[in-house]
């Protein structure tokens, strides 16, 4: 366990409760946040849309905190509906988007070379307009993030939330950062902070003399608001400023929402930016109200009759490691759900990118496809019975509130799932403590951290998967440890109970092994190999089998049957050795009072004991090597290793186990031969030809175990459940299109051919509605 915790520290996982790590091994469902966990958490404003005016697009920016990198171009829209230019952009952007993931870590020099080679875009460079200025004012001022150039370190430093940093950096591109503006005389008079349940934030500013007049009268304060589009839009009465200002009609609303969908379906988080001139000066008396209720009332009077200034599309690329980790989960029989505060379209686009849902939802059966992506409001409206009636729980829940997370946990629990839940916010604490395993982000709030059992210092999703692998390894090793312990106990009990039948002339039962021998074996020799088993590395297939059954725990059928089979084998081997020496070689001479004293009459019994003791010790030690794998041969632990005899390398890979077995085996000799000690305490004596029996039966034992393992493999006895990947495997390459373009080989070509054949025409529909495709992943073959 301690070993495991140190390993996990290195993997950026802090385990606050040891049992949590083991529990993680049994997780069947992971509910993950999006921002920062599945994605980089480094956001860039990619597009800004200003009503009936312009679309600004940021190109070639790889560093999310550096406003000097990249260039901004805009597209003038002549039409009233700005749909068209953006659609043009979409193609261009798509290219960029997939590239963005790859580009993020590339050193700047390299990027500059490649970007300078690109033909210059014919699009006009940006010029400042009042509309843009108003948009920037609101983005920069309704914002708690800071962006500054650190002269000493020669790089851009940012603080604050990624969403806000993105907007602040965007404003900096036009020299409209908050610092600059406040330097010009903008003064904040009130703030209504962001809250993830209302998903918006507002501030009130007083403009410097004459500066604010282009959007408000010079004596007025100005309210700046930003937040989730649907919410802000409902509070807007107008869109645009100056001559192009329009009242907010249903039609206009539709068009803005359409615009938002266009941005969101590219995976961008879309924020609406708005403002409102306040009648006269907003005084601090109004803002320093006493009760929370009055605060709310004030807030709702402030946040109404707004003027929409534009939309900002903010992109947060998925982490490169996310998709493979999700695929790993899927192979391990673990489902990944995404619970995000973002808009459904954004959530859907990102979920597709990381492989939580298939790119083509049609490959799912209709009944499932309908509920893969749901909005939290829909989910919250459903009754428990309705949720339980769903064929599958949603994989993506958008616009998620903290309560939704708790409901999801309960729904999962009713289905017998064992779930891990991530969270970072203060109001995630209830769901974190209610989940079977709560995982907090290192960057998250302290409340979340103290409610969670596990903290990810690096926030990354793949660290969760690493922790699960570690949990499963621990579980496997505990199983091996237990099997080792119980097998030796069963063997000893069989030997001792059968030994009651060896009755000497006085009518006493002669012990086939003396009490001190047993104690010596249990304490001195067999405990070290047992610890050694606890340090075994993870088997290759730890992440290819179903999570352990929480109700069964360590005692699976396989462990119980193995324990009985190996225990009987051990008991039989040791009994045979004793019997051969007493009855075969010495005519059944059990001597006289041989349990207590050494005499010439007891020599046969003492010699038989020595041989039995040596054998028992060796069997227990060698079984530790055998239990490195429950199903694979000790002589071929790694099926992919094609060296002729990998035995010594495999055995030596766990040094501690190796040496404890070797030293333990050799310790038999002094124990048997040291005079006085042997006859007086261990009640055995030096032997000669009997060694052959000990060695021979050790070989019999190993052969027996190998045969049993072979039978288990051949007849698939006592297998762990195979992972059924259902309709579709998460994170899989299935819907990535033809894969052979990237790595062309004969076999990949064959799979592609069979894949495209399956995928043509109505066979898709057939598969979707009739036969779920099931991929069997064999376990421990
Ligand atoms: N600083 C902010 N100011 C105003 N609105 C914001 C701000 N940050 C986020 N939003 C809006 O609130 C929505 C949800 O944000 P929230 O922070 O609750 O999501 P999240 O929990 O960070 O997302 P995820 O679950 O993906 O990590 C965003 O989609 C956005 O529309
Ligand atoms: K979050």
C-alpha cells in the first residue's frame, strides 16, 4: 500500500484515503468535468461576432496567454444575417482546430517558420470600430483576470479563470486590456460575481469624462455583463449600438442562437457580451445592501434591458492524452461520462473529439442515441423512474448544475454502478463526498479537495486512469497475497490432520512436522514472499478486464477453487514424502515418543520430518513465483515475449520476491544441519537420499500447478467476465474514418476494407437496430 501511494505521488495523484485507491480499481463509471480535465483548460478566443457587422477570427495563435501572437482578421457581413461568412470560416477553422491540439506544445520558432511560409490571407486586417470597442470594453472590464508581460521572465503571465483570461488576452490584442482602461480613468463601482448556477457575471463602471459617451450618456454609469448566451439573450432588449442598433425580436434571437450554434458546434464555448447604460450614477449605497435577498433583487434590476454587444467563441483544445485514456477505460469496461457547465453543442463537439460519443450518432441504436447528450434541465425534470427506464444513462450532460451531479450519482448507484466523480468548484463538494470515489482537482477549491478522497495535482484525465490502473494492480496483488497465504494454510492443515493417523506403539499420534517447523515456515520463510507478491507490477491485462465485483471482493470463484486445488496438491505432496520415508524405507517404524525427544528409535521419523519440512518450505516459496500470474504459466508470463526461456528474466523482475524465495529455499540447509538446534528444537535431523524426494515432489507440485493453469486456460474455466464493449467502444478509432491513410499496412488495410463494407448502405441501420456489435476482449489467455 505504501509502495502504491509513493507510486501515485509520482503520477500526480494524491491519495487522501488509502482505501480510495483500492476502491478506484473497482470503478465502473467515471463522471468527469470537461474544462481542464478532458481539455487543456487553456482557452483562446477564436472568434468574435458583432451583431450585423463583423466576424473577427484569430489565426495562428498557439500561446493562450500571449496577445502578441497570432493575427486577427475580420469578415464584413453585408447581410442582416451574419450566417454566411461564418460558415465560410468553419472550414478554415476546422483545419485549425485539429491542428491546434498538436500545435500547443511546439516551440514558437518552429511555428513561426511554418506560419510565415503560409500565403498571407487576403482578408483585411482589423480596424477599430465603435461596435468592436464596446465589445472589448465589456469583455475586458467585466473580467477578473489579469494579463501582463513579465519583463524578468520575458513571458506573458496571466491569473484568473481560463475563460476570462481568454477574453482579457483578446482585449489586449487591441490594446484594450483592463489595466489600460482603468489607467484611462474607468472606475468600478459594483460587481455581481460569476456563479456557475446562473452562469453570468456583471460589473458596473463609471466612464472617464467623455470616453463612455459613445455608448452611454456621459453622466451615466455603465453595466457590463457577460455569460451563457441563452441566459443573457433573454435579458437583452437590443442588439448592437449606434445606427445599427435593433430591438431584440424573436427573429433576431433566432439568428443569434443560430450563430451561437455555429460556433458551439466547433467545440467553442460561447459567451454573450452585453452592456446597459444605467440612468445616472450608480451609487455605492445601492450596491452595499445587507441581505442576500436584497442582493439578488438588486442584481435582477441591474441585469435587464441589456444591449447585446456580441458573442465570443472561446476554444479549449482537448488534451492529447484524453482520447487514448478514454479508449483504455472502454477496454477496461469503464464508461466515461462528461458533466459540463457548457452548452450542449459545445459539449457534444468536444465529446466527439475525445471519443466519449461517436462522431456519427447513427451508429447507436435509436433508443440510446436519443439520450446520449442531454441538457441538465431535461435531466432534472425527469423522475427517478423515467431515468431508470432509460436504456443507458446519458454520456454527456450539458449546462450541468451541482444538483445534477448528485442526481447522476444516485441514478448510477441504482444501476449498481461504482462511480468516480470529479469536481473543482465549491458547490461540487456534496457530489464529491456522495460519489463512491470523489476526485478533486489540484487547481480546484479547498472545499472540493477536503470532500474528495483523491486529488489530482495536474488535473489531467489520464491521471485518473493511471490511478485506476494502480488500484487494480493493488487489488490483483492482494488477491495473489491472499491466495498464497491460504494455499499454504490449506496444505498445512491437510498434512497435520492426516498426520493424526500416524499412531505409534504407545498410541500417540506422531506429528509429520513439528510445531516449531510450522512456526518457522509461516513466520520466517513464507511472509517475505507474500510481501513480495504485494510489489508485483501490473499485469498487461489489468486494463483489459471488467472492474472487480465490489460485492465479491477478493474472494472470486477462481481464488477459492485455486486455493483448494493447490492446497490439496501441497498437502498430498508432503504427505507422500513422509509416508514414503516411514513406510517405504523404514517399514512403518514410528519410533517411541518422537514428538518430544530425540532417540535412536526416532531417527526414521526425524529424517522424514526433515524431508517434509524442506519440501513444504520449497512448495510455499515456489508457489509465490507461480502466483505471479493466476492463469499464465510461470515459464511464460508474457505471451508477447518470444524469447525461448524468459523464466529467469520474468522471475528476476521482482527483485524482492526473487531474493526472498532464493534465500528462503537455502535457509532450509542450516535449519536441517545445525547440530543440537535441529534435533533439540526442530525435531528433525540431517538427511541424505531423502533430498531427492523433496526435490522430486517440488517438481511434481510445479507440474500440477502448471497443468491446472493449462486446464483453466484451455477450457476457459473460472474466467473473469469478458469486457463487452456494447454498441460502440468509447475512444475507439471506429468512427475516425479510414485509418490506413496514416499507417498503411496489409492488416490495417484488411480491417479497413471489412470496416467500410460493414459501414455501407443500410447495413448500418441494421446493425444499429438489431445486433449490437460486441467485441470480446479475452482476459488472461
Ligand atoms: N467568468 C465567467 N463569466 C461569465 N460567464 C461564464 C464565466 N465562466 C463561464 N461562464 C459561463 O458559464 C458556463 C458554465 O461555466 P462553469 O464554470 O459552470 O462550467 P465549468 O464547470 O467550468 O465547465 P466544465 O464542467 O466543463 O468544467 C459557461 O459555458 C459560460 O457560458
Ligand atoms: K469545472
